[in-house]
C-alpha cells in the first residue's frame, strides 16, 4: 500500500472543520500534526486523516482521540 499525502486545503475539506479548529486540535493532541516535507511544505497522511474522520464520526471522546493520535505518531516512527 502506498502512502498518499494530502495538503491543508484537502484536510479542511474532508474534515469539515476550520483551519483554526484544526490547529487547536493539533495543539491539544486531538489531531496529528502534519509531516514536514521542507521549510515551507507540510502535508498529512491520508490514512491518518481517514482514521481521525472515522473516530470523529463515532463521536470518540477526547481521550480516545488523543490515544489514536499517539498511536498514529508512533507508527510514523516505526515505518
């Protein structure tokens, strides 16, 4: 399976949340931070975004979202 990266505009469109809400969630651990691809280039893993959307649809509580983010970030390091 290949890794597909998506940019901010697509993340916002797919999650239906605002830019400020996205960065609030990143700041408090409820959404994974983007992957840095260069000094001014960041993107998200489509798989990570899909996992977060699924959790949001299930109305997962904040502690479950934070645990999911930690698991996603840990899997980045092992890839």
